[in-house]
């Protein structure tokens, strides 16, 4: 698999999340016990995290901030880091996209067990170390415990209020 095909798949999967139907308006409170969520919000220079938080405060909608991998993923190392970041949020190899990314990482491993471009002119020992490190991180599983950090509770604590 090429990096570009992984990114197209990632964009498609992200688009599916955005297409989840919400049957009521954002300003209308949820009375059925289910939280209102928009899991596909992109920040821009004109749409900031402060604006997202203000909308969330006014409407009660929980937002998931999306990272566009197109600009962030530009080489094998950044792809490995991107897969690692997705896995750190609970995505596992049971998701086909993650499994494809892990297969890609494994397909790029050298015979000596390392990863990364081999450049005989690069004498910096950190280069192969970092490449192999990011590959291992992209392949490892996270042992996520039952208790998780709640962003709203963490935000309340950060602002000096009891998270309750």
C-alpha cells in the first residue's frame, strides 16, 4: 500500500464520521439521554478552538477536532506518527484503516529490523533511531484502562472549577 492510498482511505473514513446524521438542530437540547456530538470539526485560521468551545458552551454539543492528515502526513515517518496518534485515542487494528497502516509499516521494514530511508551521507545516528522508534510506536498496542480522561472535566479543572 502506498502512503497516498492510506491517506485517501483516512479521508474517506473521516468523511463517514462527518456524515453521521443528527436528527435535531444543534441549539435544541437533547432530552433522550444521548449527547449531541459533531466528531468532524476542522480548525482554520478563521475558525479557532476558542470559537468551537464557545459554540459547545452555548449549544451543549460536544465536538471532536479532526486533524487533516493530508498536510500532516508527508513521508513515512509522519504516517507512522499519525497511526500512533490514532491508536493512542483507542483505535486498534480491528479497524481496517489501522490494520492497513500497520501492514504498510511492516512492509517498509529493512532486513536488519530497522525502518527509514537509508542515506549513506547522513551521519546523524538519530535519523535511523527516530525512524525505527516511530515505526515501533505505530505498531504497538495501547493498554488503555477503564478510566479515561474526560475533556469537559479536564477543562473544568483547568479553569479552576470542580469537575464533579
